[in-house]
């Protein structure tokens, strides 16, 4: 789920206002976008890229590994199933307010084919210095800079704030993973932690949580500590106290403020 510069990206909804703007930013940053999807504009060229009637059609013309969705909620299910049928390895679902039954169906379809789903309601993925997929400000060097700290966030705005504070403290990011803010997600916080645990370019992880749900507790089971420098978590299992207690039992330092991020990592990594 950590995107790389070599990954080929298909943009579903590329001709819309948001799809156009963010595709321009992604291309300028180095993301390898190979085309877009809009059934009404199939056969045309947009931003110098071919526009297809479907992801399945795009797959016949060279293929792609990653699909990112700039589509409205009621069209999200069909777009996701199209990308999954086309063989997408990674599907980034930016859309929020997708009906719950549609989310469950697309996640089940993805699981059956081995497609990894990020989101719904995610700000996307960033690998600083390589590429980004979504709506995070990867191009702002004050927010995203190459380094060795992984960042996981349910919130795009809080994730950007944490990245900003890390950069101010002299730390860059190995990658940013926005798991999404909805109740039903294709990738959990624990899944993202495992991805960073397996990544040789990551020395420590910052996890940004929120009140509600059990994502943070599930990511820090009792008796298990992270193999890297540790996860520093903000947010709270349903309640702040339960989340904090579960994380601290697992040996995870918990910060009081985003501004403490740099100092905490300096202490953890001995820098």
C-alpha cells in the first residue's frame, strides 16, 4: 500500500474539476498517471492522457496497478467494481458519503480478487520525493519531505499537521497512508502499521487517531510492541481514555499535542 514512482495510476473521474486539478498536481510531482476514465468522454485526450470508457478498457491498453476515484458517492460502487474487475492492485477511494451497503460490497469484491482498498473518505497516499495519489499537499516541502518516519492518519487535515510538525523538527516521512475517516474501511490502522513494519525505509511510525471506533486499540494489542522505534498516537477505543490506556499497555508513547512530535521522535530514535 506504499505507492512508488514506478506504479501506473488510472484516474477515475479525471475530467472533472477536482480530478483535473489533482491529476495535474500528481503528474507534476512525478506520479505515473497513464490515463483516466469518463464514459461520456471516452476516446478523447485530457491533460495529454487518454480517456477511457471504463477501467476494464484501460486495462486492455497497457494496464495499471493503482486506481484513484474522483467520483460522486452514488457512482462509487460501480467505479470501484470496474477497477477491481480490471485488475487494480490498489484502489484509492477518496469519495465520502458512500452508502454503507455499497462500501461493504466493494470491499468484499476487492477481498475476493486481492485488490487492496484505501478508504473510503481518504486523503490518499504520499511517498515523498517519489509520487502521491489523492489530495494531500505532497508538493509542499514544508509538509512532505523524504525521510524515515511513517505517518498513518484517519484525518487528512490532522495528518498534514503532523507531517508539518515532523518536517519542522527535522524529520521527513518514508510514506503517508491515509486510511480514511469512515466507519467501514478497506485498510485498517493495524494493516497500515504492518506495512510500515515490513518497510526497510521506515524507522518509526506516527499514528493519528480520532475519538470513536476501535482502530487504535486493535492496532496495539496487549503484550505486543512495535519492532521499530514505536508508534506515537494521537486520538482515542470509542473514548480517549480507553484508546490511550490500550496503547500505553502496548508500550506506545502517546503525545499531548501535535507540536510534541519532533521531540518525541528525537528521543525515541536517539537523535
